[in-house]
């Protein structure tokens, strides 16, 4: 019996496959957007059709979230085990709690977790628990699955030991190997923009590329626009449904129909909804403690914390400085992840603070030269135009940023507690262990000398902020002129 064809008149001579893809779902409850309970319904509806299908989960979800700060993403794997993806790709966010925790999550998964371009020098193999590639067969169609991460991921997420191999070379070699193992189609999942993707698709090295990026801006140049089989999910909490059809024996002539689907369009699956509610109830009970009331509005949107001085960033850096009795403090905007707008009068809870600071970063105290401190700030403002997570929120410092100058020479008029910075002077600095270890390009901080924190157990930054803020009945989350811009940017 022939199945009705989407694209080709001679349907009996064609093959078909439907791929459901989504990624970047760190929140299990995400109103008004959909999340896992809605996704489960979409997957179930797709699998109930006669069409061969795959559900591929692109990762980017083990962090950041309030709950992940406690269980390092184990709840995400638990929920996915119920939905049963055919494979999961590893994105750079999966390294938020470092390699060993990702290995634990991979072993907990009842599905293959794929990461193709890393080598563990200890074993000289893939990261333990993960697959470098896999061939899946559905309805007589054999599909090879690859996932690569960008080389810069090790800088952003401070991998302790893994070696990231060339994404391009890995894709070429492993795609060829997958075809030798019988894969008709090769599907690649990525989490960063890679400049050679259209080239690989044009040469039929891979057949379908899947990526999620809610902040994606389509290039203006026609030759840089994604090909039809380069699918980018560009909305938060959305999935792509990709219908593929090709002449039997000739997948190179496949045609692709791509439909972007908001997850909120689907009803919640009751089993997943109950599973999610159980997790949410536990965390809500744990984090309902009240901290302080806002006397101002507060904005922690991505743009607000990555491109300019921010009221909440000031509260965090001030708390670090106060708790450690240092001269100055720095925290990066990428550590702040709540992406919320708070009204004046909002009563901040422990849940709010933990949502804003979901990574389990600990405080580090350093003795550092003024020259290295300035280098750190130069790195922090080197990619303001890209809304990079390295943007610095500071306490005890004031400086101007001249965006017309080249990166590395943008910080002007730097003062420390009201006095001009002295390059050779040693200052005490409070920051996160992530930045102290050179994360987000803060390499100059690695030249500092660590000073033991006053407490026997080094606390989490979120706990320090809660401890400091709860001493105040009201909080003003405003910019105070610590970081100002010259040459075309408002201060």
C-alpha cells in the first residue's frame, strides 16, 4: 500500500521521515510558553502516525535553572526518560557542572547522549557515558546522528580536562563513517553558529542540520542565509517538525518541509504534567523564604545584564564585596539568568535569587595587581556589541567604556573606591570561582593569588547574596554610574 506523498508524485518509489527537534528547555515550567508537558503531547501525536519519525533533543537544558542548581540537571533527564527521545545532543550548557556530572547524567539517561568532537585525555576516548555517533533505524530508514560543540565552549564553560577536536574535521570523518555503516541520512545537531554549515550541506556531507537559537538574526547576504535543510528554531520553547522525502536510493535529492511549532499550542500530557508538578512543589517549599522588598523596579533580561550596568548586578557584586571585605568585586552578566522584570514593591524570595543565580558558583577572593584588574575589565567589555555573558558588574570601581576603541583598549578613567587605579598596586578582589579560573576570557584573574575565604566552607554566591540582602528591609536595584559609555552610547 502506498502512502500519500508530500512532494513526489510517485510516492511508492520514495522514502519519508519526520523529525521532531527541540532544545534549550532548562525550565520545566515556563508560562506563558510551553515546556516538557506540552512537548510530550507533540511527540506522542507524531509517533501515533504511520510515518516513520525521530524525536531528537538538542540539549542546552541541564542548566541554568533554579532546580538544576540543586540536582545539576538530573530532573531534566528524569523527565526526558519518560518522553523517550531517540537521541540527545550535548550542547555547551551541559558542561555547566563540568564533565563528571555530565557523565552521571548520561548514565542516568535511558537514551543515547551524543557528543562527537571531544576526547578525554585520560581514556583517549569520548566522554564516558556518551556516544560519538549513532545510527538509528526507523521504518526502514537508517539515520546517522552527530553532535558537535564549538571550540570556544571550553573557554565559556571551563572544561577541566576534555579536548575539543575540530568540529569541521570531526563532521567530515564521522559522516563518512556513518554512511559506511549504512546511514542513508546524516543529521547533525549544533548549539553555536558554525561558518561552514552551508558548505557541508552543499557538498552533501550532512543532510540535515538542527540548531536552536532564540536570539538568531538571519544574515543579510543571500549566500549566508541558511539552506532549506539547515533548520534553526528561533523562538523560545518551540520545536521544529521536519518532513523529509526523497527518491528511494537517492537521499541527496531529499526535499524538506519545515514547520516551527510553539509548544504552548499543544495540551499538557497529564503524566509529564504530574511529574513536573512534583518537582516544582518540592522546590517551591524549599525556596519560599522571603528575603527583602524591592523599592525600585528591577530588570534582569538578557540585554539588561549583558550590555550595561544593572541594578541586580550591582546588588550581587556589592554582596560579594561586603561578605569578603575586599577592595572590589566583579561578577559576569552571564551568571544572571532570571530574565525577568520585577515591579517596585516585589517581595524577593530565596526562589527569586536562586533563579537569577542558578549556577553553583562559589566565591573566590584574590590579591591582584591593578594592571591585571584592568585587563579583566577590558575582557569584560570586549564584546558588548554581541551581548556577551562576560560583561562585568562591579563594586568598588568606576570606569568609562569607549566603544569606538578596539577591544583591549576600551576602559577609561578607572578608579578604585574613588582613587585612580594604580597598575602596580595589589588590590583584593571578590569574584566567582568561574571567573577566577579564567572563564569567559578572564585569563588575567588566573594571575591573582588566592586568599582563603573567612568561612571554613566556601559558600555559594547565591547564598551569600541572600545572606547579605536579608539584612535590609528594602532594596534599591538601580544603576549608580559605575559603568558608563562614551561615543554614542548612553551612560
